[in-house]
C-alpha cells in the first residue's frame, strides 16, 4: 500500500480517537481553485437537460429523471439510465465476487482515490445539491463537499482500522504436557453481501456517503438508490467511484446507481431481495420502520426525530435568541438536527436583568427570526429554499391549526438571484404543553413551537419523554445552573440524546462535526445507527477463523 | 484502579489481539489445591437437599428447584428462592441507577474479583455441572471453571478496552478565521438498560458468563434466568458476583438469579418487559427465533446448528476415524460444536493405500466409535451422561427411522461409579444424500450420519447449503488436496462458518479456545452473536457526546 494512503488513514483514525478538530478537506470554497465557482457552475449547467452519461453501467432500459430546482422551480432535465432491481442485483452479485476478494489495502486506496476525484468536483456537486435540495450555495458546498468527504474518510479509516484489528495468520501453540499442540489459524473479515444505500431528498450525499463507504470498504458491492428528486449530487459521487474502480482494474459495477421515480419506485424490490444483506437508510420514520422490520438484513437507519431546546436561564438573551433563530432558519429548518420545540417555563427565563416572562421570550424569539429572515444580507442565504411542496403545505396547515398561537407567520422571502424560489421563513408558534396534538410529533420544516411548561423540570421531563418516544438527534439547553445542567445531561443521555449547552455565536446545535461528534446515537427512535462508532463498520462484515493442523 | 487489575485486563486484551494461546486460569485440576477435589465434592454434597441461601436477594415468594442428576437419576433437592418477573425487574431498575453510574474501573475491579472468587470454587462448580448436565468431571471442571472464567475475562477485557476507546473530555477548537470557536465536549458510554441472560441445560456457565459479564461490564444490571434443570453452577457464580458487589459497597441486586420451573416459566415475562433492553440467549432455535423477533431489544443468540464433516482424502484413516469418534462421543454429542453429518463421496475416500470405499469408511467410523465407547478406560468418561430424556428418546427414534442404515446402534455404556447413569453412545447411521428427511435437520445428541454423496464437491455443496439454511457452529474437513481445501474454506466462510482442517491427535473440532477462536460467527442461523468480537460488547451500550460552550 502506498505509504501516503496509509498515513492519511492513520491520521484520520487518530483524529477519531482524539475527537479534537480535524478536517481533511477545507470547508471554505476559497481554499480551492480561484475559478472553481465559475467552472463548477459551468460544469453543472452543461449537465442540465442531458442524459447523464458518466456511469459505467451497461444495458439500461431507458432514461428517467424528475428533479426540480427549488430555486428555479423548473425541471433540471437530467436523465439517468434506468435499471430494474433484478439487473442491479445481478450486476452486484457478479461484482461482489471480485470485490470481496480484493484486499483491504486495495479497497482503501481505491476509495480514497474516489474521494480525491470527488474533491475536484466540489463546486459542481455544490450546484447540483443547491438545485435539488434548496440548500444555499455555501451549505451545499460544505455539506455535500468537504463535510461529506470528511465523514466518508472517517468511516473509511474506522473500517480500515477494524479490518486490521486481528492478525490474518497465527500459529497457536498449546502445551499439552508431553508435547505441543500446534494449530495454524487464519482470521477473515467476510463481507455480509450486497449493500443497498437509500438516500434522502434534502442531504443527498452527506447522509449517504458514510454508509456507502462503510459497506464498500468492508467488501460489499453496493447499490445507491437516491431519492428521485435529489439524484445529481450522488450520481457524480458514484461516477467518480466507478472511475476510481476502473483505474484500479476493477469492475465499475462494484458500485451502481439505481434511479427510480416517485410513481415507479424500486426501493422495496431492492430491499427485499434475498441477496441484499445490508441497508443504509436516511429518510422518514414510516419507511425507516419498514426497513428495520425486514428480517435477515443488517440495517442502519437515520429517521426523523423531534429536537428540543430547554430554555431555563441565560446570560445574554439577545445572543441566545439570535442563535436559536439562526439554528431554526438554517436551510429553513430542513436539517434533521434543527430544533423544533423550545420549552420555556410559564415563569419565564432567568436573566442577569431579572425574569423575562414567557410572552417576552416568545416575542424575543419571533423578533430574532423575523430580523434574520428580513435581513437582506442574511435572510435568503440562510433560509435557502424549500425542497418540496409537502414541506411548504405543512407550514400552512400547522399555522392554521395554531390559530392565535402564531407569534410569527412564515414569510415568503424574496431571493433576488432566484425570484421564483420556493421559500418559507420559520413560523413561531406559542403553545401550551397540554396541546400535545400541536407540538408532540415531528413537523419537518421551518416550524418552531415555544412550548409553555410548568417549570424547567417540566421542560426537561417533556424533552426526555419526547426523545424517548419519538426520537431526537439533538437537544439544546440554555442554563446558568450547573446542577440543572447536570440533570439535563443525565436525563437526556439516558434516552440516548446528546445535549449542547449554551450555544451562542458561531456554535449551532445543527452542526455535527466529523471525527468529533457522533451523528445520531442509535439509541432512540430517530435511528438505530451512529456515524461513526465502530459498530457502524463492524456490523458490515463477519469475523471467521479457520484452523489447520500440521 | 489497582495496577495489577489493569495489567491483567491489558494482558487479556493483548491476548485477544494476538490470538495465540492464552489462559488466565490453568485448565488442569492438578494446578489447583491438592485437596480441591475432595473439598469440592464435600462442598457440593453439603448443598444438596438444602435451600440455596447464598444469594443476597430479599423477599422471595418461596423456594423451588427441580434439578436431577443424570448420573444418579435422583433429584438434587436444592431449592432456590422464587421471585416474580416483576420483582426481579423492579430490583434491577433500582440497582441500575447505581451501577450505570459506577465507573468502568470499579466495575472491572468488582467483576475480576468475582472471577477470582469463583476460581476458589472451581471443584464445587464442577460437581454441580456434572450432576446437572451429565458432563464428565473433567469436562465439567474445564468448561464451567477455567474455560468459562477465561471467556468471561475475554469479554471483560474487550469491554474495558472499548469503553476507553474515546476520551471522556476534550476541548474542540476550530479556527474560524478571525477567532477560535472552542467547545468542551464529553463522551459517555450509556448502558442500554436491564439485561436478561437465559441459560441452557447442557452448559450452564460456559455459555452464560460471557454475555453476563459483557452486560455487567458495560453498566447494565442483569438478571440470570438459568434452565430449570441446570441452576446450581450458575447460582454459585451469581452468589460470588453478589459477594464481590457487596465487598465493594454496591447493591447485590446488580445481578440477580431468577429461577423458574418447566411448568411455570418466567422467561417470556422477563424478555418482553419494556425495561429489558438486552437479552443473551443460549438454547434451541425455536425459542431463540422468538427472542430475536422481539422488537426494541438488543439480542445475542447462540442457537442450534447442523455441524458437518467433509471427508475427502486422508493421510491416516485410523487417526481420522479415531478423532471423529472422539469428537462425536465427547459428552455424547451434546456439545453445540459436535459433528453430526459426515459427508463421504460414493467413490469413497482417498488414502495413501488407495481408495477406501464408502462402506469401508462407514465401518471404520462405526468401529472407532464402538472401540471408544467400549474401552473401559475411555468410554464412560468420554461420553458422560445424557442430560435429559428427550435426547435419549431422540436417539431411539432416529435409529428406528434409519432401519437398516444403522451401522452402529447406540449403546448403554455402564458407568461403574454411577450404575444408574442415563447413557447413550453415538449411533452411526449410513444414509444417502437424497434422504434429507433423515439427516438435514438438527439431531441433538449422540447421533452421527455418514452421508453418501456423489463427489467431494457434492459434499461441500451440501455442507454449505446446510450451514446457510440451518446454521452451523463448526465444520471439519479432511483433505490432502490444497486446491479443494481452499474451495472448502471459501465456500464455508461465505456462509459464515469456520473450518477446521485435518484435525487428528489432541485437536478436536468441538473445542473453541478463548482469546483465539471466535465462538459462533453470528453470520448464519446458528446465532446472531460471536464471542468475543467487539460488537459483543459494543452493542450493549451507546456512545453519547455532549457539548458545552465557554
């Protein structure tokens, strides 16, 4: 193995052990080619209204594609080759014979090469992400580019470490008194089988590449089944993976892209096929529960949750409201880590200036959200666009049900660059804790409830029970009371939810950093997997030891 | 933490990484106290026909116990305190509050202390095992004593390593251009919840302690539910665990023994309780499948399988038949690792002296089994006794179905020390591959089929399909052909079954060594867990990270 490849993997694994700041690809676009943005835009534009011909997959049934830009509200016109589930499985079975016998060193080299190839297309991937998800350019660049690559490298280095944990050969010598019994043993990490990776519409690469690289690194030929409305970013990643495989003299079909449409989905046919042993899934809970219910499969899910904020006491209310407003507005609340319910005691929030009443808190949050949304330099860029109509409709129906509780109505924020963009700023709704029908379920999108509780302890109890019953990926707590913070940490950790305390300034609860923050704990209903703990790779293969005499 | 404890754990973990021979407790009874055997027998006898009063569990409903010695065919008369499932769960919930907050260092010290305490009672545990399972004294001593302790230490050291994989605290500093963003992060290994460990009748400690020590070391209060016919060995282990807990100032009920009867079982009530999050199970496949089907549980199973031998070509037929006869006779085939089906081509077996016909192979195996069984110095001691009547009956019904295929009938081997012992030597049955109704399912006990196939390749195909469909914990292959051995290794490893090649002399396929051999791979229907790979401990807790600003 090339020494520099080994060093990169070891550095990345060491970073996971240290969990201090680490990044292999800079997150600032300025760190890349000076004309990257222009070239990326041009490359993206040249893909539009064309067949996507970069894949090395033979025998397509035809071409399909139904992506729509949430900024332009027009179809992208990119068409992808169509394959039946059977054809994808059949190709994967053939490729698996080669890939399962490929050494971990070679797999690592090929997969790292693919990441380097993807890095050369970060700007193009960013535009593709922007015009499928509605993320801002900056989030698109960071999330689908360097951050996704970092998370893939994280998994790659963890898997490389785990595959090398045990020796490939040993002589086992046991003294039997008058003689030694010697057995020659070997240990093999046997891949589980064909892997299926099911993508979501809002984060087409960030959530998909960790599972994909985990399955590939552990020797499982993989099929990527993107959300039909968000294909292009991951199509580019798959194309670069195939190029890296071909460059190494390996079958391109070790990874395949299987595109379908909303009307004629192939996901269940793929998931239920006996040959598919591994499934990574990101998306809604109903389909995720179905995936988890399939027998004979090893499944990694990231589903929905209801993320909470406990607002107890603050040093600087303005800074806190600003931070919360940004966390709720970033990509219009369409992040799985975005806060939905802010719990505030009916006695209000303690500040250095005295108690701020519940109503003042609601007004403060609403004003902060309004100020951000209407700020011409911040609003459109922070909010981005709404990925689909269902989310837009949800905002309206939630507001309608809330009636007089609406403290701030969702607004259509004009994006001067894209006047047709589908936008919606967060609605802020005041609600009593007893009105569970309103707030106690996931309301995906730009929807924030400020829930009036009896006390901080009541806020914590609701937050914990919500995470336990519905799942939670994040939890935020603002308190100046060390004892209470300890209680929050204990109670939330007991329902397997991480807590972020007193985030202001540049720290946002939405952001989970590769190499440092576990994303989803796997312990509550929001998902059964965490990237990247060691199980995230170890469950993808099986250790088998053989023994030979003489 | 006491330095010597840390050193012992590190040495044990290093042994797992090396996978060369390692043992912390000598397996020979001679390595222990000279009067150990006599004192152990005396201690065991003093427990008979008494209430077992060593447990620190209050409020029992009464006393129960229905163990029968397979050697004496009389009840042991040991009575254990009876508890409802609800009471056990309630106690465990209370204890869990303390144990989950106990440091990994303290847990490790307490659990290692418990193993040391158990070691002082190895002889007593051996007699208890002998007179509940029917194992010979030597197997009882080794399997329930040093080997069980070694497997527990293996799990303990793996868990200790995994719990320390990530730092407890870090400062995460990200340069944001004009300033640094600093977050203080912690990482906690949160126990999953209450653990249930369900034992089996034939190996009451060897299979039970790994899961029990895995759950305890990772902070989960545990309930041991032994098989009603095989309680005493694990009762002694639980009692010593409780003494070690009390010595450390901890609640004894961090581990509890929950005994039931065949007529009034409490296993399902325990398993289905919402508070029970972890279940370790050893036993039959039907109940194991039920355990695996429970939702919201993390389950580790070791169920049944059909273990095969592929007999292709040999250097020394007599040595091979002798080895097979011993492997099939050891504890009368009641080991989950014992061979059941020996596949031989209709063209026979290649030997240096030329082809040995299928019929000659059958006769050779039958003679070897007969010779061993009837050898007064070997027979009774190797076979031990039959644990229960169901196994005895199975031998008779299988023979009856085989008709003229019976090459060697099972014999009642007189044990001069225990004339009333329930014994049965292996029956050897010649059968055609097409007679799947006879051989293609698990026939637990002293039953060996010599299956006539079309060729060595056919033998391999049947062995692999059997492991894939029915599970297998071991596979044995005798061949002098390197190419064929490679094919066998590939095909069997692909169905997640380890292969032992050309075992003769003192090497037996039945024996899986701690620190070196993974027991059950977890990849085929014989079970979903392997001890000890890292998942065996990592699935018992959840990593949760918290972040704090300033």
